[in-house]
């Protein structure tokens, strides 16, 4: 559901005529498109050097001031540039390194980000190469820190334009993800699968929908592909999701196909009392309600709770909303089930959030796994004997999934794993492990004519209290 408001206008690759407002660009004659590139370079630095989340930077209300000053069209272009550069950053950097006679000097990080923004456009975006070159040179000339490198910028980028195809072939051998992440993927999945996952995360994600009722009529109305879970996948389109048939009447919501799996693992929950402990933005909450459960939706953040409430109102669904820390949540009577889609490293969502690989590292995964284990232990205390706990997250790291659950089951004899029945999931057999847990990756779900493939990386399992 968190994509519902993001695509209000069709994206077109056009330059802005809005005057630049960045400090380094004041008191100069305007050059169309310059402010977009300057903002993209500044925000790339914030992500890579300062480990700031891209979602936070691009928030239209609380985000970066330079970004907020742009008009809607320029924001869309800035976002497209950043997503492309971050998805391909190791290869962009490798391309530049191959064209530089010597590494950039110490303290030249601002110049590095200008070059990356320009190179990312040249190599991976449908933007005129001459515009990327000219605007990068202009950025260098207008920034006192980079002015002496303007000729270097011009030479390197023009050579990149001339040798683009050869460079693309050369850098195709470079891992598209950071070394630390490739090491963890290889350890968890083996070298071949790790390479497949790394390549799959380069593709922008399609838009998947979960319907409140029968998906078939909406598959026909939207020209969508029905996926093994019953989710619908839209064909590529430009425009606003909110303008599509069914949005205003609350017939469906945006939810990646992998994210739709955990709520389905409860089976028949009609009239059962189920708590969704990390409920916002509400996709899984909506699934549980639509399946007939009496749902308690717990969310700590006031802003996210407001968003959850707004989404449920559009869908015409009702839940008992509880704002507060889940560790303080204790229902009067034991529940039939609990869904814990826990906060995690989000490494399974790098198709849509490529900044994750640059803002997080192994130490973050370890800390988050410890928090998830604590949350899961608490969640297990909330259900009655025979009650189910569905634990899930969008991390690809076994430390946050398989390893965590195995440790918990060794520690707590009152819990047992309920293996997923492969027969109930035709088309997703590959995603069910020998232990009966779900493990999806971006490399799963093949494309079909007119529709992209792939899905978010998710872990999900079912536990039962004895």
C-alpha cells in the first residue's frame, strides 16, 4: 500500500526550466535541468556517504529542502536518476575508474557524485547523453570545489558516450551489489544463486495488487496477469495508480506478491481473533480483515498509524487500531493468531529500495535480527494453546529468517514449526524450503509476455503454541 500515492503524474524525461536554488548555483544564469542534476548529486552523497534513507530524503513533506523545492516533474526525474545510479552503482563506479588515468584525489567526493550521476544517465537512462555531459560540466564549473576538474569531467564523460557499448560489456562482469552483500548472499544461497539474485535486483519492480474480493473481474478490467498467490500484476504503464479503475471504490491495494504471502499462511481465519503487530501501512491487515478475521492492528508510529487508518478507510475495512509499542500490547484474552511482519534490513526490497545496500551493513543485520527475536518471543506469548504465529520479513539474510527461527525453536519447547503444504501453493514450489518455510527471492517468478518477472525477497514461517 505504500506505493499508492507515489505515481501521481506520468514520468517523462524532460528538463526543468526552474531556476537553480542550491548554494553553489546562486547568482548564475539558469541552465535547464541543472538543478535536478545538482540535487541528485547532493542526495546521492547523503545516501552513500551519510547512510541516509532515500525514502526519508524524498519525502515530500519532511524530505531534503533542495528536493522539496523542485516541481513534480523534476522530482520524478531526480528520483529516476537516483534509483538508476544506486541500482548500478558498483558498475557505474567501475566504468568511471576504467576511464580515469588516476583515481580522483582525496576530498573529491562531491566531484565523484557528479560523475556518477552523469554516468548513470549515460549508461542506464533514456536521456540524451549530451545533456548529461553538458550539465555535469556546468555543475563542475559552478562549484568552487570542482571547477578545476571541469575539463576532466568533460573528457571522461565524452569518452564514456563514445565507448558506451564497450564499457557496458566490460562492467557486466562487475558485481552489481557491494562486496559485503555479495559475500552474505553467497554464504546463504551459493555462488550461482547469489549472482542471479544480484542481477535480478537491477530490474525496477512491477506493480502488484491484492484485491478485496474475487481477483478475476479486476484482472480483466485492468489487463493484469494473475499470479500464483491470486495477486494481480499490472503491465507497464505511465500514470497514477490512483487513476486506475477500482482505486476510489477500494477494490484493491498495491502490495508486492511476496508481501501477500504471510497473511495467507493462517489458512481459514473467519471469525478468528488475529493481531497484526507491525501493521502499517496496512496491506496485511487488510488481507486479514478481508478473510473474515477480527483484527487488532498494532502500530507504534503515529504517522504510520494515520496512514494505516487512511488506507483502511479507502478500502472500507475496519480493525481495532492500537497505537503503541508492541511489547506493551497484551490483549485481555489469548488470541487465535498473531502476524509479526518484523522490521528488518529490507535487503529483499532492493529492486524498489536500492539505497538499502548503501545505508545498511552486516552490523545492522545482526542488530535487527536480535530485535526480531525479541519481538517473536513476545508475539508467542499472545496466542492461546494451538494458536498460530506467522513470522515474516523482507530480508534475504538467513540470520533474520531461517537461523532466527531455528534458534527460537531450540530455546522454547512450547513452540513448534507448522510446515507449509507445498500442494497448496502451485507455481511457488521453488519458494518453499525443505523445512516448510517460505523463502522468496527477486530471481523467482519468471516474466511472461507483456509482464515483468520477479518478486520481493521474503521469509515467512508458521509456528504453533503447543
